[in-house]
C-alpha cells in the first residue's frame, strides 16, 4: 500500500477544479486527447521496481479524463483507475479522492475507506524561489480484520532551480521543485523529494531521499511520452 500511494503522489499528475478553456488548463501537464506517458520507478541503484502508465481522454468539454495503470517490476498489472480533471484559473490541483478511485479502494474488499485532506496545488506561473502551499492526505480504513489510518504530508514546497534533463523520453528544460515528506503508516517516515517539471509535459524526474541531504532511496523517470 505504501509504495502505491507514494508512487501516485510523486508521479506529478497535479490537476484540478474550475472551468476555463482546456488549452489554458495547465502550463505543465498534457491535456491533448490521446496523449500517453510512462513513469518508470527505480531503486537507488537504478534497478527497476515498477512503472505507471497514463493516457489522456479529452472530448473538448470542461473535463479531462486520465486513465492510470500501475505495474510491478515484471510488468504485471497491480491496479488501474480513471479519474477526471478540471482546471483552476491560475493553476491546477488534484483532489485525493479523485485520484484514489475504485481501482485503489477495491483492494480493501468490503472494508470502508475514507480519504480526506487538501489538494496539491501547482500554479502555472512558477519561478525560482516560489514557495507553494503544503498538502496533506489521510486514509482511514475501517472494518474486519483490522482498521488502519495512514497520513502523508508534503511541506516546504519550494522552486529551487532550473536544469536540463535527459531521460529515455528525450531532453527537457525543467524547473526543480523540492519538498519534505512526512508519512505515517504504522511507523513514521520522513523524506525529502526533488521533482523536475517541464512545460507541457509534467514530471520528468523525481529523486526521493530519506532526509534533506541524505541517502537516495528511489528515482522516477519519464521513460515514454506521446503527445
């Protein structure tokens, strides 16, 4: 469960609410009908641990649909889901309940799953030095055989620089967003994340550390992108 939740959060799909022209929806994320992109997840020694594949469905209305498929390191499908996106006037955000749809909650069979928290917000106008709002999610599972509550916080979200990044999907000019993570799933885990974001593409690279300036735990790369 922990890897699934974290992979969803770091995959960079930060979408949201409001009604403006779809061409103005997001400066950083693809909304073209038929666009597909693949994020591959690696351990700290670049050993593949899984991948997440996304596809965009845009009928020209005020909502864009995203399908998501998560695979393990042997490309065996673990879970899939579909969720809708709308836009805010000055950026995008994602509702955790929309992301954690039936493809995720069905894993708990007849247990009740409640997801609360505030959205992850990303403005279209990003500059080095910008500080963005914190985000928090809590998942409560109740029922037999045992209940559980898990939380994750993303704090100190700051644009710290610019860099050109090359991945199997190509070369991209990126802004670098960093933040601290606090995750509690039975035990409390702290971390530090750096994300490289490219205009009209989204997340190109993510590095996850056990703490700021600490040991690298995992890397996520954009390995395929079709607009």
